C-alpha cells in the first residue's frame, strides 16, 4: 500500500508548548497519526529540534518551520511511496543531509517516521510492536517493568530538589493492572504523607509531586527519599518488592573548568559525589541511578561505573543520546551499564532500533523513555514491548499524557491473554 496524503500540524504538548503531529492516509483509505514529545533536559549531541524563535507566537516556541518542512518538502517526496519505514527513514536522512538533522529538524523527521511505521503495521495487519520486533530481529516481545516518577525536582519542578526524578519500581508483580495498582497505591500514599505534613501536592512536568523542602544541602534529597520509603510501606508494600530509581540529571551542576560538581553551594569532586550516591544506595532501596555524571565527563563516568556498577543499574541518557556511536563509545570505555532510549534524541525509528540493538548486543540494560513535554501518543510502549527492552519510563501514574502509555500497556496485555 502506498502513501496517498501526508500532512503535519502544530499541536500543544503537556507543557502547553507547540509540537508536531502528522496525519497520514493510505491509498487504501487507512489512516494513522503520530505526535512527538520535547525534552527540557537535553544532551548536547541530541538531534536538532527546530523552533521558530518568533516572540509573537508561543514565546518563540512555535514549530511552524518544522510543519512547513513536512508539508512543503517531505510530503511531496513521499506521497505515492510504499510504506516501508526502513527505506523512508533512509530517504529522510538523505533529504536532511546534516549530522544532527539541523536542516529539516528532528521534530519534522521523527513524526513522519513514526507515522510510516504505524501505517506499515496497519498494511500488514499486525500490531505496531510486532512490526518493531521484526525490524529489530528480537526473539520475543515482552511487557516491560515501569519506573514511575512520583517526586519531581531539578528543572522539572520548582521544588528546590537537585535530583530531577524520584521513581518507584514495582518488581514482583504478575500483570500490568497489578503493576498500575501498586504505582497508584504508592502515589496516593505519598499524597497523604505530604498533606499530613502540610506540604504542597502540586506536581511537576512528569506528574510527580513537587513539595518544597526547607532542609539544606543533600538533606533535601534524604528527606524526599524518607518520604518515598514511607509512602511505599504506608501503602502496604515491602521494600524488596518496590524499589527506588533516581534520575540525577547532573549535567546542570557540572563545572567544566574545575571538573567538579556544584550542589547547594558545595563543590564535589568525582569521588565525593560517588560517595553521596553510595550513601543513598546503602540507606535506601535504590536500584538505579540515571545521569550520575556529566555527558562529557568520561573520567567521572568510568569511576562511577567501576565503583557502583556491580550493584546498581547506572543509566546513561545525555552521554548516549540514543546514538549508536555514542553507545559503542560508552561500551568501549566502560561507561554505565544501561541505556536510556528516547526516539527524538536521534530522529528516526530505524536509528532508534539500531541504538537498542547495540545496547542489547553488549548486555546493557535498555529503558525506553518518554520526555517531560509529552503528547498522548503511545508509540514508546510498542517500542518497549517490540524490542523486549524490559523497562519503560513514562512518568507518574496520573495525567493524560502519561496514563495514555499505561493504558496502551493494558491493551497490549489483552493481546497476550488467551
């Protein structure tokens, strides 16, 4: 089946900022849509996101240029073309012709790539996750465990916490509905704890609570971790069944000139910062730490991985940005032991699958991830299932743009049931 009609539109993401949605119609009459997220915490090597910089529209955050590139350049090149995401991704990369997709913009290329993949699955009468499994060559598909964001800090919330995400990871539950029940139980337990303490239950970008703590230094993080632990046990769960994961998003604290990290008015060298992480892990049921060192701080990453990599999942986000060469460099240099996968960091479905393949071939864990500025598109769930990634990071178990992902998991689980 061939592409009959392709158009892009400007829509709003969960932060009220414009993003791109694509509508695709097949000659057969079948229709699909795809929309993409945008991140607040970005790696330096991420594929380019085009914004209009027109102060008279959306504070300069409009995406009309990206929409124009789809409607004026990409659509004419693709209409009448068969739905083959591998071939079309190659055409899109060639049409752009830049290393970071700066000409057309990754926010123009990715929604087209996603829509083509959806249309190709529709043409072949299969779920999207099965198509992605076949493209990757995964031996099986599987529903992932989830990392649920329940407390926000960093640039995702005005809470005063340095660490960006405090997540819970239910690990010993048999169904998606049970997994979601645990997550919502703990989330509501945390809400009750915050109310009892007179703290705000306002939420950050990804749906986690954003209370303002009056403690000083890393005592803020200890206070937050104490509350998360109390929320888990207060909901009736054991700490061996519901663990904690952190996204430090440390790049904003890196002092490149001094090669140190500045938190709360104190400067930490690599060893001192690693000791902070180690202390947290020894005193709380933490199993995963994301972006514990700056993306360009290979020395720090190597020290961190050597010190804690045997006991913790150390996730690279900014250091890898879903790029094959960056992941391979990390493998070669002994950096991290897990890779965060975000399709809009690289810009096409096939490049995303290639990044997953390199990680899996080198026995690195894979976590497919949302972004802080999300839409209701649930593509990443099919990506996590079809690639057998094993882990999904989609935010709190609240807010429509996050819940859309979890509801897709429920639908896929129904596919699996006899």
